C-alpha cells in the first residue's frame, strides 16, 4: 500500500484507513522474507519505522538437512545457515578450502576438488592429514605428481665447493620407463633465470643416461654416460670437479671427463642443495638449457660429499644428514597405502609419503565414504539453478532459492 510516500507491508495502519474506500481491509497472512523497491533491497525489520503484531516466520529449511559435508543447520526462525566443519565453507558447506588448512605439521594443502583436499606431507610425516611420523633412512621420491608438485629434500648450502668437490650416491629406479626420461637427481645454483653466467651444478637422468652438468660462469660443461644397465637393481654414481676439469663414473662404466669452457675456475652457488626435486618456487634457479622437467622416481641413498682430497666424505645438511625441509618423501620400499583403506571402489594413490583416496564418481571424502549431493558441482547431471541462486537438496530432488530480482523453478526469469 503506497500512501503519502510511505511503504506498508502487511496491512495499512488504522489511522491511514480513512483514505481508502469503504469496506473491510484484510492484512497479509504469511511470510515476507525479501523486499525490493526500484532495485534497492529494503531490510524489513532493521529499516522499519514502526509496526505491530509482527512475529518471526518459521523457516523449516533445516528439516530438509541442506548442509553438506557434516555441516549443522541452524535456524533462528527468520533465517537459516549452516555451521561448517573445519574443512568446508559456503552457504551449504559445499566448498572445500585450504584457507583453514586441515593438514597438520606444516603440510602443503592442495584442493583436489571443490570438496576435497590432498595434504602433501612434509619431511618425516605421512598419512591422510600428515599426522603420522615416519623415520626416513633411504628417501623415496615420486617425481612430479598429478597436481604438478615434485617430491624433494632441501639441505643447507654445501660450503667450500668453489674449487673442488666430489659426490657419490646410490639410487634405485621405481619405473624403468618414466624414471629415465627427464628426471632431476640433485641441483644447486645461483639465484637467477639460469642464463649464461649463472653458476650451477646438477645431475639427472635423460633418455636412459646419467647427465652431469656444471657452469662456472663462462659456459656449461656436460658429461653424458652410456645407457644404464637396467639389469642392475642399484646404480652408483661418483662425480667431481677440480677447477675447470670435471669427471663422472657410473656403475662399472669407464670414467668420463670434461673441461668447462672459458677461463673461470670457481663455482659460486647460493641456493640450498635440492635432492630428488625442488620447491615450486625454485624452477627459475634451474638452468634453461639442460633443465630437467620432472623429479626423480625411486630411491636415493648414501649421498655423500667432500670438498677436499684431504677430508672424508660426509652427508649433506646441518647437522649432517638432516635436511632443512622436504615434501612427499617416503621411506624406500614402504607403502603408505598399506595403512589406508578406501571405500566404495576408491583407489589409494601415493606419492612418496603423501597418500589420498581417488574416489569413483558419486563419492567423495577422505576415504570415499560420502555421497556427492545433487547440489554439488561434481554431481552428474548438474543442478539447473541459475543466476546466483542457491541449490538446496530435498528428500526427492532439490529446490532453487532465488536472489532478489529473479523467479521461476530454476530462477531463470528476471
């Protein structure tokens, strides 16, 4: 009712009724939730100047259990909302988020879907939420996972390798095909874009051969071994450099040597010593020419280094043998999937110490024990609610809650 420039909801006040035609005036009986005038939303209670005989409207939405993923529906008789568990957000708790990281012990949280996350475990941890401690004596690396992350260990910068160093290590391949194509074993370098002039030292596998490269600032020197003998279970690499001259021996192959170009004789590197892979923020440190695309797949152990002929070999790290950090690194020959049972046809996937369940269509959750709601984006077929509306599941199907300015079964009409 529009009178004297005012807006009335429900029934015109008694003192205004004299301006109306004779006859009984009945007020509206029911609920009014949203009110808009000229495209501006008016807040029915907060902006009202006066009123009487108005009660809260009971909205029984919670009877339909609209909240997903263990959310609790609460109604204050005027509105309703979902209290979401730690992992989820959204009107219906339908979105998984890494903002409130459910992963423990400094793990990297990755949103596997809009509902589920994967916890990429740090060094020394394993499990769905990286809550299990593991003892690593022979690190196992998984290469580059399906999310684009590499497993790695990062040790403190190795001191005094400017003019002389020797490395020796053993490794075992996890997959004879992909593990030999283009895989980094270790790397250390300068901060920069890997252009000529940036010093670096790296070792990897490419096309079935070991590739050792270094740059002292005046050009790259590279040694490529003969193809690895795949009948060997464990491979051994011993390499080094004295000033410009480098050398490498692989298994029982003959020792190979190289002389770096230019006149520079010192290796100046500042980065950490990366084993098996690298952080996602580090690829710019890798040299552009011989850059290895993937991390190592398999086990690397007994890594030792010395920077003088007069000293013994030591494990990298400060204290010795201890990495500063790492991710998705497991213990060789151990399977974290042996401790995980995925339900409803889900498959356990492991990348080093990181483990998760890959669920079949229609299932979700850490162990594939939750069904995908008709209102969730993963549901097949998807719901039809449009134009910013909220899909609310019902016992048989769903309904669309339309925003102001839209109507229709699926809020498809303006």
